[in-house]
């Protein structure tokens, strides 16, 4: 039942549906009034009358369509001036047919007999016009609601995409695979430890996800959680050494800005080396800039990987947007080392 009602109030109504509904109802109403009268119109007369009205209302529709975006005052003026000549034409035609062809009246063909009942025909066409405009306004309302719904849907999809990019699917799949392997080995203590860490990581990731920035110390804590989870996969092949020589408790940065750099370091560096390696993070202060340096071992062949460069470009773009293009982004690479240094203006939470 609810689904049917939703369709009724969200589906567009066609002009043909309006026509059939209006002229059927008014014809039935007129017939019901005269059904017990010997002087009333016959069924044939009613069919002729409202059949012609049905046709003429399409003329009204064609005219009104040209004024759908005009002011209400303009639409009222067009309605009043259009309905009058059409009503006279309608009634003259009906009376002419009744007098000359159907022989349903003893009246002679005069101007008075031809325009007889034109006023009532005018009211009928005005009523049709009022219904037409009301339904048009309803259609506009439905369209606006659908557009609003579409905007809300796109906003929700954008938010979901943001969360999906924040939580690398490959990372989550790898974690689940690691837990599965640990359970298969019956290493319950290790699997419990990974579950606790991924739980902490997800909690910190989703907590306050509507905010575009966070304290740098929270960002580094989140990065440490991420690397701790990866260390469960790589064991002694992955080492992480953070060194912080300045106060960062009030410094703010975009959320999840360091993790893509660490992901690159692991995916294109640690994973490719049989003996793994160490990721170092150094945070210091230099003049009015905060200096963040991330270093990791990496083969030269990995530097040109498209996915590797894309991750770095995304981080650079986010930082430029957040700090109004006031950052420095340096990359140093050798045959075995890769280093990214970020020079960020000191920006504190207001």
C-alpha cells in the first residue's frame, strides 16, 4: 500500500491522464443531473459536447505550455483571455450540431441560439484551466523533490566514497586474510591482538570522520595503529621508527594525510624487498614550518609506478587545498631509498 502511495505522489501525470479524468467526471456529473429529466440532453448530445471540449482543451494545453515558466499573474491573464473565445467556439459548435444535425431543439438558427449557454462553457474551461495549472505546480514540486532526493543520494554516495578511500579495501582484505591464517594456525593470541588493533583503528578512523582535519598527534597515532596492523602481516620485515622533536599537540592537518604515504612505502617498498626494511617518520620545526619527513627503502623501478605517483599527487593536492598552496613538497630518491619531506605552515586549531 505504501509503495502504491509513493508512486502516486512521485510519478509524473500526463496530459492524457488529466484529459480522461476531467472530461469523464464532468460528463458523468452532467448526465447524473439530467438523468431523471425529460428535457435534459441525450447521451449522444453529452458525448458530442464533451468530446468537443476534450479536443479544445488540447488547444488550451498547447497555449499554456508556452507560459509554464511565466509569472502567475501572466498565467492568469492568459487563462482568462484564452478560455473565453474557446468557450464561445465550443458552445456555438455544440448548439449548431444540436439544431441542424441532431434536431434536438425546436429553436431556429440565430445568433442568440448559437451562443446560448456560452457562460457555462466558459466556467467549464476555466475549471479545466485551474486544474491544469494546479497539476503543473504539483509536477514542478515533484520534480524539485526528485532533484533534492538525487542531490541527497549523491551526497551520501560521496560520503561513502570518502570512507571507502579512507579505508583501503586491499588493506582490510589483507587484515582479514591475516586473521584467517592465524586462526588456521591456531595462533589465537595473535588473531585476538590483530582484531583489537583493527577495532581501534576503525574506531579512530570513523570517529569524527565528518571533520576535515585533526591534530597532528592524533594523525600520527592513527598512522601508528595502521603500521602496527601491517606489522602483524610482515613481522620483523617491517620496522617503524617515529621521531618527534617538537610539540605537535596543537598543530592540525587534513585527516588521513599520512597514511597514503605509508601505504606507498609498504606496497612499493617493504613488500618488494625480501628482507623488508624500516620506515622512519621525523617531525621537527624549522622557522615557521613544521617539517615531516617519511623515509623508506624502495627499489628504483617502483618510483615510476602509476599507482605510486597517484597516491603522492592526491596527498599533495589535499595539502595544497588545506594550506592554501603554502606548502613545500620535496621528494628525494636513490637506488635504494625514498624520502618525502613536507614543509607545512604551522596551523593551529582556532
